C-alpha cells in the first residue's frame, strides 16, 4: 500500500528531473525573472547551443573533410592551431552575434577580444572561453572539452584593451565547462553550487543529471603529466615521490584538463600542472582555464591554488597570463602546498647559508 502511495510522487519527481533544462535551472537558481536572471539564462542557452554544434561536429569529425589535423597557423601562445580549435572558436562567435547578450568574446585562440558592437549598448557581459581544451586528443578520438567564464563589463572599454578583465577570479559571475565524451556533459555554477547536465540527443536539450555536486575532501587520484618530472622544482618531485611510496594513490592523466578535472570533481583527488624550472608561470591560462575551474571547485567545497596563493586571488597582468594550477580535493591540494612551502623554506635557508 505504501508503495502505491509513493509511486505517483516518484513518477512526478522523475518527470520533473526529465524536464529540468539548463535555462530553466538557471532561473530556478536565481529565484527570479529579473532582467539579469533572464540574461544569464539566455547566455547559458547560447553556450549550450555552441556545445551542441561542436558535439555534432566532433561525433562526425572522422567523416568530415578538413575537420581534423593542423591548420598550419600558430596562435598567440605560439602553439600550433588545430582545425577543430578554429571551428569551435568560430561557433562561439557565431552563436553570440546579434544575441544582444555579450559585448565581447575573449578566447585563448584570439590575440585580442572579439567585439560585437551591435550588442554593446545592451549586452554588458563578456564571455571568456577555451573553445577546445585538449585539442591534441581530437585526432585520436579521446575526450576533449570547453571551458567558459562570464564577467560583467566594467566601464566603456573605449580603447578596446579590455583592461577591466585584468582582475581576480572573484569578478566572475558564472563559470563552467563542457565535456565531450561518451555523452556530452555541461557543468556550471552561478555561485549557488555546481550542477551537471547531460545532452539528450533525442530532445536536443541539456537535462539536469547531478545537482549540488560536492568534491570529496580527499580522493585517491593524482593527475599530472609525469613526463615533465625532471623539469619540475624539487618540491613537486618530492610530492610525486611521496604518492609513489604511500598506498591509496592512483595516477590518472588523460591529456585534457576538462576530462581530468571532471573525474576529480566527482571522485576526489588532485590535478597538478606545475610550472617548470625554465617556465615557472606554467602552461595554463588564468582567465580561460584556471580561474573558471577554480570558481567551480570552490563552489563544490574544494580548493585551487597556484602553489603559493589561491587561484581566485590571482590577478593577471595580461589577457593571456599563465599560472601553475593545483586543483581538487581540499586536503590533497593542501598536501601539495605543504611540499611547495617546504621547498621555499629550504631555498631561503640555503640562500642564507651562502650569504
């Protein structure tokens, strides 16, 4: 009898979950139909559209002429550009043109922000994004992703130098990523928890699949490219030696930041992309990669660090500034930080001893 009473409620809950689309969820989160709430909902809808178009292209990439391989060009960071990078970047531009939502698009694939003048009188937002994260995986059909962040535009930006973007991660009003894997998943936060949506191809909609995600305080996974071992500072090498010698740790590294981060968000652990002795600033871009993921992990109860300060407190000196990244479960990130602090102390002691 009890089962019969509860069954309609279970069915109603299941139906409600099936109907919770991304745009509806944003409005529910904000508990408002204000102009700003509707703007954010519409922006997320456009990001979802970009994700659907890119997902479709990726699933057919091996069959579409000219979809794979390198363009022969080099981006602002001096990296070889893949054809899928260009396609994905163009998709983001295309879906936001004439949207009236954003005035600027800033991407790691573009030297300067892309302005949409017709949107600027009303679209007081900037979208920052990495259109294809892990593009080296595209040609071999492994996980790739996209990372995005939304900031409010400050001032008129008359000179077109986007100086107002050179602020810390606390200025973000939303962030998220898309993971293109066995299913296409979009994860986002607007400062009210972290939520995951899965693309239902039969509906053409992102449907709520995990709500209020919390990263475990400690996890077994450490994710790092150990091929760079001898290029790191002693402190990072000492941390790696530590996890090698202690039970309960497992190495997982897929070569795409979004994929590795997604695993840690759900299972716990730490992702590391340290700087090297020659390039202490690291490889990852603060505005397009590190800060958006830091925003998410803090919302999920985790931590993100440069090794010496919180990623969210870091202020970029330029649009394409880089930073080391240690991100994931709070306890695991703090363990890495403890090795770095010890390394700094040892350096100071050595310096004092020689002076």
